[in-house]
């Protein structure tokens, strides 16, 4: 009896909910109710043979990600279950079949479970463990595809301290996409040798130059010496160009060495820092963002293992988009389908959307498009992503036939062409450095799958 008054009851919805919970063992909840109770809603994709009853499987999964284990254990009280046990919010078959004869031999399911926020506190490491650990990593092949956090958890995590607006303020560029170059060769250069490359590149007018993610603080290039040398190179170039190029050193390191690296880099003159969050962990990215006092560029290096499994881990949108933003990356490098990586176009756009679209409580993170970027693909990227992005050519600048400064100018000219709604190859007729880049690297103006 779900409508009207139950004899002897007060007849309110509280009884209806309690009765429904009693009949289902307390293992189900509607998504709207879970949101009102400030649960975290996690959606997983899993594949099961046609004959598998997915309902008890989903129930066990929800319990396994929260209070329970594969067997009943002493000490689990009804009160503990009420407060801390996960519940099933929805089960959707793909294709969305409601009749058994409509199901294929293998059925994909989107299973949404609600986990009480009380289980998590505000700790990001515990958040990751809760949704990717226990049954999700030991007994069920399920991939996390979406995560809805209650506002109090989003507020506790904080997100970017500067975000897109802060990066534009720092660089002084408000009317176009930004340009970032990374020093090549990736590693092996001394601070003085790297500073010479930096200076020649900065003469072309890039907004930012960063270390490659493969270069840390090494014997041949100690971090503080590199920051000092590159900062001087930026100042010398600014005397010629009138524009100060922002240098972003890589401070990635183990444990608290990372935070010490960041402090020493800022003390030596760095106005932003970079970290490979896949290598150090998302919790360390959050701690760096919270304490360093300058913008943080999050690099995806090492994070591919989180998303590349078709039936495990999490989607690229979460791994390289949602979580870096939640953890405080002001800029985040984005992989794409156009640089040799076998990423679907929809996944790449999902990453960018997770970084940049409005989200209550979080500033947007500025996407940094990297991997195979050159003047011949600028039109493609900007047509898909718009102006609030950073174009990050490496070899497309350092390998330009006329040198790195010409490489930077070729990117800037390609941006001008897009802003003027002129095809890049037509615009190149008036700019030799752009024409040389197209001849060397090619021209592509349409996307992929």
C-alpha cells in the first residue's frame, strides 16, 4: 500500500519511504532522494551475460563499496546500515530493454549507487578509494563513468584557486587563446643550455613556456638553478618583445619533496608550477594547489592507466577532467585524437567539458591542448573548443624550419586566421612563417571519430 493512509499510521510519506525500504531490504533509493540526503551518486558501466540477475549483483556492489563484504560479519548493526551502507539508485540496461527476449547475449548495464557522504569526510584519497577500491578493484569489472558530489563535498575540495580568469589576468591576455611551448629536447639540457632555447623561443612572443614533464630536478639541471636561469632569459626576451613570457617549472617529486620543490621554485621567481598528478596522486595535487600560492598546471602523464581499461578504472572525462579540476588544477593538459593517441573524439571533448563548463562551486580549469599541436591544426582545435584554451605545441615550435621564434609566430598567425574566420592555408599567403609551418607539418581542419 503506497497511497492513502495505512490503518493506525500517520499516513505521511515518511511511512511510505520506511515501508519501501523494509520491503527492499533498505538497499534501494531513488536518485532524487539520494541527492536530497546528500549522498554521492556514482554511475558504473559493467557487462554481464544475459542470464545474470543484475539486481542482487548491483545490491552486493553497493554494499561492497561501503559497509559490507562478501559475507555477513559480526558487528554490523541496523543503525550502521542505515547511516553508512550504499544503496542502488538505478539500473539501466544498454540497449534499454525491458523484456527478456530483447536482451543480447551480453548486456551492458549502467548501475548508479548512492554512498553516504559521511563515509568520505572531505579527503580526496578516501574519495578515490571508495569509488575505485574494494569490489570495484577486486571482484567486479566495473568502470566508473560519472560521479555527482553534494555541494558540501565540492566546497570542501575547493577546486582551482585561480582558474581560467586568473590565468588570463596573470598573462595579461584576454582576447585570444593562449600559447604555451615546452622546451625540447625534453631532458638533458643544463640550465644555461635550456635558457638559451627559452630565450630564442620567447622572442616569438609565447604566453607561457614550461618544462617537459620528463624533466624534474636533476643533477644536470637542478630546479632552482633552472628557474633562475629561465627567469633571466624571460626578462631578457621581454626587453626585446615588450612581453613577459611566464615560465612554469615542473616540480613533480615524491611525497613532501613535491611541496618543497614548489616552495623553492616560487622563492626563486616562479609564478606558476606544474605537476604530473597521475604520478604523485590527486591528493598531492590538491595539497599543492592549497599551499603553493601560485597557479598550478596539472599534467596527465601517468594517468592513462586510470582510464584506458574498457571495463575497469574510470572514464577519461573523470580522470583528466573532473578530478584535476576538483583537486585544484588551474590549467590541465588535455590529450586529443589528433596527435597520434587513439582517443575517441567524444572522450576528448568530455575531458574539455568537465574542465571548463560551468559547475557550481568550482572555477573553470583552462584546458591545455597538447600532443602533436602545430599551426596546421590550430583551426581544428579552436573550431571545436573555442577561445578559452591554451594551445601547447612542442615540436611544432621547436622543430619549425625557421627556428622556435618563427614557430611561435606561426601559431599566433593561425590564431589570427581563426579569429578572422579565414582558412589557415589562405591566411598563410601573407605570412612566411605560417606557410613554412603548413609545408612542414601539414594542414587539417576537420575532426575525427
